[in-house]
């Protein structure tokens, strides 16, 4: 496996390595898949927080006035401009 030979996994424990998912150019791959020249090998870990939940929490903390596409309005302008 090219990833093991690269030495990238040396600082990790075996339990952490087992949780990683291997990919090539954004597509899941197994460790036996042959590599071609210039392939980009990627390691993915599980998300710690669901992105949708994190966005909701961030929005609740910031409030509607300071978040969103039209948060910054020019003085005297209509809503949405």
C-alpha cells in the first residue's frame, strides 16, 4: 500500500488507521487498487459534527441580523438590496 510506504501513517495508532477511508481523486478506493502516475491519494476521516447541525448552531449563535446573504445593507436601501 502506497500510503503505508509514504510514512504518513507512522504517527497514528492502529485504531485510528482502521477508521480512515482511502480515496483516489475523490472516489472511494480499496488498498489493493493499483495506482497510476499522478493519482491523488486521499485519506478521509469520519466527520465529528454533522455540517447541517453545525450551520444551524452557528446561525442561532450569530442571529439573523449578522448572518446570511443580505446581512450587510446600505443605509436607506430596500430589503434584499
